[in-house]
């Protein structure tokens, strides 16, 4: 058996590629498009929307829950990306949006969703997304009796 001498920088590169990323929970491949993005909002509690309705309502609508809004600092950021996990139950077109709590007409994104992962690649932030804001998620369907299940959402800024 012969032993091959591996240059130190090659060993370091292999080590870096094998380290699990604590933010995204995946291994770096050397071609990770998420490098430089920061998770700023993450909703993980499953929520069934019985008879969701045709007007946008908070995904988290428990009493005094404030839609489980999240404080986000947009300072110095120019783009965002999202991933929504959804279970489409019903026949309507189901839509999720993220709004500024203080000014609900300020919309970060609107996304028609299907079962599974619903991703949006890097997109420029709207002009209102400056400084500290409080955001929350809302949903609706074109069929008011749909019963979809929200499974989670992650927003990253760059």
C-alpha cells in the first residue's frame, strides 16, 4: 500500500466542503448559491387553514398572535429569496403573501403555491424595505372552502 501526500490546501478544501452549514443544514458543495444570504425570518409551526376564504387572512390567526409577525432589519440588504412549504388541499389557486404589519399595502412578495416547496430565487427588495420592519404571512384561495396546510416559510436576505 502506498501513501499519497496530499497538499495541505487540498485537505482544507475537502474539510470545508464536508462541514455542515449551521444555518441551512446542508453540506457545502463549493457551488452554494446561498452563500452571503442571511436567514431573517423563519416560521415553522404547521397551520391548517380550514375554509381559508377568498380574502387574505393571517396564516397564524390565534387570538393575540399578531400573525406571529417577525422583526426584520433590511439595512444594507438589496435582495431576498424565499421558500414556502405548503400542502395544497382543495381545488382553488392558493396564494401566500408577506406584508409589512405597519403598512399592509407594503407587500414583500405574493406567491401562488402548490404542494411541496415553493421557491423564489433572488429578487430585488421593494423600495419600502428599509431599516427595521415587522412582517407577517397571509394566505387566501380562489375557492373559499379549501383547507390547505401551511408547513413553513423561510426568508433570506442578501
